[in-house]
């Protein structure tokens, strides 16, 4: 079977992200918590579920044989070699509080390689996209990461998990990082953090505990914008750590985080 064209996959992802994002944006006012996951503060709203259902319908309606992994709906296997990674609302706590920094993240993998990704930011009306080898874009305009700065001049984004043990360790790591950098940003959405670095609005990003649906689309967009995106021990990002910065700064941040065991909880 010939591999599907990544641009065709991207167009479908954008259609699904816009539909899911529009539904979620309409429902943001007056939203309430439906359920919790790893801790009482790790919430799911009715819109996380409704938007993911709609997105799954658009993707699998067009390509019924594909596999899909969604934050809320779990995994369904397929037969085409294509797997979709879907986070219907990345930044759920922002969403719950009426804040604008949340997005819809959809990536397409072919035989395990992410080839297309979109992060849609409905309240801000922004669409970030990339296909493998084709550059990164915001609303169709090319974007690029900021040039390298020294670690001491870097604006560094990060985020925190929901469990108290992990948070204690993350606070400890932050205690070492904060005095060494220009400043820290905690936006509350990994997908948006990765788009921020892709267009030079922060210099670096690190976070422990992310899942493939959080990073897959944003990591491709950042990589296509010139950012190195990996785990802390080489290889692609993993749940242990997502670390992103332009070459040079990447190594500096890596060498600060690695001895701290920033990819562990203790
Ligand atoms: C969120 C991440 C964020 C992280 C939060 C949370 P969600 O995803 O994108 O970076 O710090 O703890 O995991 O739960 O909004 O999809």
C-alpha cells in the first residue's frame, strides 16, 4: 500500500481540529467538571469528551481503517499504518477558568513516524501546522524559532504534573533552574508551549509527564521551526521528559537538568 500524502493527512487534521475547537470554544462559558483522573485537580470536562468524539468522527469518517489514540477516548487499532494522536483540549485547567491558552492538538503518524500535526488555538484564532520536512506555519505563514541565546538570557517554559510527589520534585528542579535563566513561563498547555518556541515567543521548554497526544503535533511544529525536541536521555520526547530548545541552548539546559534527575519523581 502506498503511504498517504502527509499534506492530505494534515488537511483532514486541520478540519477536525477546527470543528472540535469551535465546539469547545462555544461551550467554554459555563463549563463544569465532569470527572477527575490522576488527582482531584486533574479534571475532564464534558467538552473534552464531546470534542474528542467529534474529532474522532471526522478523522475516522474520512479514513475508517486508521488507528487512533485520544486523551479521553483511549486507543483503537487500525489496519492502514496511520495512527492519529488527539488531545481535544490541551490546557484543560485554563479552559475551565475561562482562560484563552488552550488548544486542540492532532498529529498523524505513519508507521510510527509523526508526519503531520496541527495545534488549533480557537480563542486566539490561530492555527499552527507542519508536515515532516516541510517547515512550520502559523495561519499559513512560515515561522521560525528565535536564534540561540545563552541559558542566562533564556525565557524557559515548563509545566507541572497533577500528583503531589511529582510536583515536589518539579519544584526542586525549578529551584535550581529559575536562578539560572532570564525567567520562567507556565502557560498550562504543552502544545502551546511547543508552538511558542516554534515562533520565538520563548527560548526553551521542558516538562516531565507529557503524553504523546500532548507533544506529538507541537513537537513536529517546533522541530520544523528549527528546534531540537528530545527526551533527556536522547531519542524522541517521552513521558519521562520533553526538552526543546535550539541547538546550543538545548545542550546547556540538558546539562543543567540531567544531573538533577529532572526526568524522575524522586
Ligand atoms: C496539560 C499539559 C500541561 C501540563 C498540565 C496538563 P491537559 O494537559 O499540556 O503542559 O503542565 O499538567 O498535563 O491535561 O490540559 O490535557
